[in-house]
C-alpha cells in the first residue's frame, strides 16, 4: 500500500476535467441569460467537486474495498427514505433535504452499485458463473427499482449500466451474455407496461416528434432546430437565437448541448466530443494499469458509464434517443451529479496513485 500522505495525480485526466469545467462556465453563462449569480454558484460547485475528487483520491483501493458494503447499504437506506419522506421536485420525489443541504441519493448509487458488484465479483473465481452473475444482477436491480419508483428513468438506466459493465468486465462468457439478452427481450413487454404514461409518450414521440409539436415533441423539435441551425462554425458565443429567445427548454441542464451546438457549430461540438473521448480514454488506461481485479473492474465501469452518460444526453438532444432527463456530464448546471462524477474521478486518481502498490 502507498503512503497515504503521497498523492500522485494523473495530469492528463486532470487537464481534461479542467477543460470541461471551463467550457461549462462559458456555456452556462450564455444558457443562463448571462446571470453572474448563476455563474458564481456554478463556480462554487465546481470548486467543491474538485475538492471532493482530491479527497477521494487519497482513499486507497484497499480502503474502498472494505467500505463498499457499508456504502451500498447506506445508499439503499437513503433511497427507501426518499420514497417515504423525500422532497418532490419537477414531478418526482428524488431529493433528501437535511436542512443545510439537499441532495439526490440516487447519484450516490452511480458509484455504490459498481463498487458493490465489483466487490461481489472478486470474491468468486473467474470467469464468472451464472450464480455469480445472478447475484450481481440482484445487486444492480434493487436500487434500479427504487430509483424507477421516484420516478427517474434516466438515472436508473445509468445505475443499471454502471453495474452491468462490471459484470461484463469480470469475464462473463458470450453464452451468458446471449442468455441475458434473451431474458431482457422476454421481459421487455413487461417493462413497457411498468413505465409511466409520460415515459411511454416520450419513447413514441422519438419516432415522430411532429405528431405533438407543442406537447411531448416540443423538446426534441426545438433542440434539433438549435443543433442544426449552428451549422459548421456556429452563430457565436451569446448569439444563439433558439437559446437566447427561450425556445430551448431546460437549456442550462438537460439541453445545454443544444445551446453549445447552436453557438459553436459542428466544429465546436466535435472538439467537445474529442475532449470527452480523451477523458474516457485516459480513464480506461488507468483501469488497465490497475493491479487488482476490484480496482480494474470498478475503474473500467466508471470510464464506460461516463461515456454512456455523454452518449445518452447527446443522443437525447439530437433526437436519436428518447428524453430521459440525463444532464451533460461536467457541463450542465447541477450540484449532486457533478460531485458524484468527480468522486468517481477521485477513485480513478486513487487507482493511478496506487497503481504500483496493489496486489
């Protein structure tokens, strides 16, 4: 184990995160009606998120492994409390209000679920067998079910993805993958009827948003217009007509990519995607360099889940995926989501710092 007082930060990953944070400040200033108070609040949240990242980076992988069951249990308990005594916001009961701070426990599970699945996997011989996969699947689906009940389908999808990626990285055979795929296809009709009416409408609207242009199709149509009107080079910072004239809904959170694309165009969007690709690639490199199975699986899951996060948001904004309420990571305005993301990167920094000291 490394000296806890010594912390080796991956400069490449840190640079990528700083670039995305700076981009966030510029885009949010435009998306938020040039509100300096909003910019100050975001700056404070970004600073807090980086403090959390450096704090988590000082926790060794061995300590994370020991704490994993407790973190997962606390997260489940908070999800249950949310269903009974949570604060309702925007039609969903997702928040816990402690008086001095309000946060979403579901964000914590984006870390706790892959940690717990990796904890389960390393206690069984590799490659994983069907009973181990079933245990891992149960670990994933309990919090996913609780989050869907809030309801928060977007976060539930990300939590499920983060846990299932760990199972895949644990060495699951293609035969098991085929079996799970067949099972998923069999239960898909049941899952459809479990969705709320508005969630089903969002999925159906994906295929024809103009069938309800002022209702369920409004978000998709307006964001697609904004993205397309940006052209190759964009309209320029603060000059986006769709965003400045309030046509884009939730433009500082879920649809901030539409604002970015309209103002910076195809070239700007491509550069942003390259920045994301660099962060994901560097995270996967750290995962590969990790010297024990738990850290390797966990870091690999964090990297892939971050990529899924980006894909789901941009796919939602450009109209190739249904609207599920997933913000653009490290760019959208948010508190709990940004802190949880940076805590995940803190785990990656810890893996990098301790890469030569693991067994």
